[in-house]
C-alpha cells in the first residue's frame, strides 16, 4: 500500500552545503527548493527528500530510539 503513494523523508544535517554536494552532486537528485534552513530534493514519482539544518544533526534526542 505505501508503495502506491508518495512519501516525504526529512533528514537533519549540520552542514547543508555538504549534504547538497552529496544528494545533488553525487546522487544527482534535482533540487526543488532551497533556502538557508532546508533543501528539498525530488525523488521517484512525487516523493521528496527534505534536508533541514540542525545544530545537532542526527545526534538530536528526537532521532534516537528508546
């Protein structure tokens, strides 16, 4: 069922420039929107990847499993 619908994924990054170099430069994802706090990439179909600026990156408490 999930495979029949678009999905948006949000990732945290401490360095948006490095994430842009990887997702756009190396993986070739198209940038749909970009500002000082986030970059939105087009994925397959209508799915999107959103990378948002974070001071803690994935070490943030909300990203850790209990």
